[in-house]
C-alpha cells in the first residue's frame, strides 16, 4: 500500500480490499524503516492517526465512500493540527500545542485522509533547502548528501520516499514547487485565495498558499478539489465556484498554447539540465501543444521585489512571538527584557535577518523607497503575466535552474534566494503554478540520478486547465512514476 497513489489507496479502502488501519500500519512500517535516514518527520501523530483510520473503516463498513479513504497524509509543521505540537521548525514555538486544526487539513481529514505526522521545514518556511530548520535535518531521498529543497522539504521527502501517500506544503515564493522538483514529485500551488490559510502560521500573508504534494497529478487534483473554496474563517478566500479539477484531467494537448518566456532562455543553464528542458518542451509539442514566445520583461525584478515584501510582512506577522502567549519564554528583569531574551534565543539567524530587513523596509523614511516601490514592481509583474496570458494558456519553464544541491552549498543568503528565480514571479502575481517531474540528470562524479521539475503556470483560477495539461504531460512522458528511487535500499541499510 505504501507505494500506491492516493486514488488507488482510496479505491482499495472503499472497496474493502484493504482497511485504513492496515494502510496506516504499512505507512508507519515504512517510516520506521526509512525515516532514520531521511528525516522527513518532526513528529508522528500515532494516536490521532489510529483513531481516524478506525473511523474511516467504520464509515466504509456502514457503506460510505470517502474520496480519500485511508490515504496516509503528511502535514508540514506550520499547519495546526488540534492537540499536537506545531513548531514551524523553530525553537520559539517550543512546547506549543495547536488548539485547533487548519481548514485545509480538516477538509482532507473529513474526506478520509489519515494524518501520519508533522514534517520538517525551514524555520517559519523561510528558505529553499530545509537547512534553516532548528529541529533537524532532512535529506533528499535521491541522494542523501543533498538537500530536499525547501521550505516544504519534509513533506516532499516523505512523499518521494514512500513515507506518505499525500502531503501538504505551503508556498510563499516557491516552497512547494522547488522542493517537489528536487525530489521528483508533483507539487502544486493554487491561486492565492483559493485554499484557506486558516491555521497556517503566517509568514507573508499576501503570498502564503497551501497546496498538495503528491506522486501524481491526479492525486494533486483530488486533494485540491477537496481543499479549495471559500472559508468563512479566512477572509482572503475567494467566493467563487471551484471547477473540479480531477474531472478535467486530459491525455493530450491538442489546442493548448504553451508560452515560453523569452527572458527565461535555457541558455543560462548547465548543458545537461538544458537538454532535459529542451526534451520536456519537445514532449509537450509531441502531445499536440502549440508554442508561442511570450515576454515577462519585469520578471527579473521578482527576487528583489519578493525579498522586500516577504520580509516586511514577516516582520509584522512574527511580532506576536514574544514569550507572552506562545511557546518559549526566556524570563528577563522586565517585560521588554523578556521580549528581547525570548526572541534572541527563539529565532534562528535567517528569521532574524528577515525581521531586520522587513522592519527597515517598513520604517518611516524608507517605506516609500523600499516597500512602496516593491509593491509597484509587484503590480507590473502581475500585469506582464496578464498580457502574456492573452497569447497562451499555460507558461512552461524550469522549476529551478539546477537539481538538488549539496548541504552547505549555498552559504550566502543571496545565492539561496536566487533558487526561487523561476517560482517567485508567479507567487507575486498570485497565479496557480506547479512542478511536475520532467527527467533526470546525473552530476559528474556521481552515480545517483537527480530529478528535475517542469514548472507550469496558468492564469488566476485556471487550476482545472493547469492540472489537466500537467496530467497530459505526466501521462505522455511517464516521468512521474518512471523510476523507483535507486538509492532507497541504501538509505535503509544505512540506518
Ligand atoms: N525560498 C523562499 C523564501 O525563503 C520561499 C519560501 C516559501 O515559499 N515559503 O522565502
């Protein structure tokens, strides 16, 4: 069961070929066997999982059919799950127990999914490698000397290693798509406002969005259909009908116009990576897609724009962690000193850097020069996309410029920030965007193939079309499930 897709697990549990409890046991056996070497999970929620699985089995016995019956689910540890610790991989939330469950998580549980545990991330989702976690290290299942990507690295590694069937991640500037590309799974960020953020601990509220991580596009569509839609508990969710994406999956690309971005020319990439993306474009063409060149002249400003807006919002959102209400408290002689001591001890370097940058960008005298200008640039980037989508249905580009890199390879913050060059512009424009596996490269001197991801992005609210196109590509090429990870046996023996 541990290697089946969510659709297959749900079908088998609904048909009573297996039970949710048996499926859960298989998932925990897999975690016990592999997670010592991978480190995807920060905590397992065994009692809750067992209770949920038993309820699913009881419902099925009563004749109910649940769309995610018994599907083992991993949840990024910046989403609340009632009664369980929620850490954001930060020391500052040490000991904090979530008093309620995030809407997106609850909707999947209501559909029959069984939450296995909470997964590792970069502290407060700030990072692209999972190396900023204060609580542990997650390895890339394809090559354990490399990062899984971030910030949803634990969720993505769990799905890649067969330690979860489905996972939730959050994406602010690329945190679902970049790690999905690095680990060879499907990662999907819906339109901003499509999926409730209630119960997602805020990083940058105008950008944060929850999305599914899965082995297949079909599974991502299934989960999206269940999560999407208005939530009275999140005023930024959009009250607009959700067109079921799982019903719109297609097998060819006839009549689809694929936009290739002039400014994202593949000539900047290493030759083997470039060849892989050329092949991916060719495969889209063979499936019937027409190609058009589009321009995104302001996309190059994406990273600079994002690294003003996201830190500005983070400096405001993270002000609540001061030792008074949540988690860690380091007592000082007075209230001010307690704030200082708590925040100094509780936050890691990258989080502090962002709070400082954000506070600076918002301070009087600098606000217009930095924050307001960044907002103007954001508007221009969104306008560029709107214009590009007059000529195409979907934009195709790399999800990242390289495959997964080695631990400690991106020591200076800017080189890490640049990892999101291809994902940030779509986030700033609020667009739905995903990464689907598109091939493998084997670095010189290594015998381990590493996956690459093709990023596909669509106009606002065009999730159904986007997932349909990604499905045709996945079916047409078979990359998504083409390879068993060759090094996993080795991961097991290395425990
Ligand atoms: N890597 C980007 C950052 O560090 C994006 C993170 C995210 O999407 N949460 O902010």
